[in-house]
């Protein structure tokens, strides 16, 4: 398997913690905080994981704002991309992991292969912009209400995506 770049944005440390858990299970991966990363670094990876939290009423994590606008102009042709997002499915049930959905909307037409969709049946939420055709477009994590499910969700998701990464 070729190198994997895990690009994440984290305000309180929760998304960074999840990125580190994913990194621990994918030893060929490298962690990149989007607050300090350069979009040109995407070219160094055939496989990319983007991770973000969702804030307030469905907003993307702050560090992603500038980085995502540059990703919109980046060449992701031929790359394999997986997404993970954090949110609060109880307090913000109608905008759960919308940040992940915003990243998806930016990259979906960039000639990359998006992998790692997750069924919604194990989640309790009302609505999400990260649900496409009945599935989350990536791994959804709720550290506020379902932290007891985090490790198994990560493990199952990694088993799914590592077969897609070349």
C-alpha cells in the first residue's frame, strides 16, 4: 500500500485524536494538520483521508475554510479519497457531520475515487448533508454521545477502506 496522507482540522482536539487513532491502524499514513499543511502536499499521496468536525449549526471546522478553498483548485485526478467527520448527533441532530458533507461537495467532481461510505442504520440523527443515497459519504463519529462506539467504527471503516487504497 502506498503512503496515505491524513489531512485533518481540529479545534478542541477531538478530530486530531480520531486522526491519530486512524493513523495508528494505518502505519503507512502521515498526519497533516490543515492549519499548517500546504495544499501542494496532496500531490505526495495516492491515498488521502480528509477529516473534520462540524460546528454550531452545521459549519465546517475553521482551519478547513482556507484549506478547502485551495483543495477546490487542486488536482485530485486518480487519487483515492476517504472522509471522516465528527459531530453531535443529539444537540445538532439536523446538521450531524455536515462538515464532512461540505468537503465531499468540494471534491466529488475532481476525478478522484471516494471510498469508505458507511451505513446510517447504527446512528441516531435527523438529517445530514453527509448522507448521499442513504449512506454517510465517510466515517461519522459522535464523541459527545457515542464515544463507546468510536473504536469499533474506526476499526470497521479501516478494514473497508484499506482494500480500496492502492
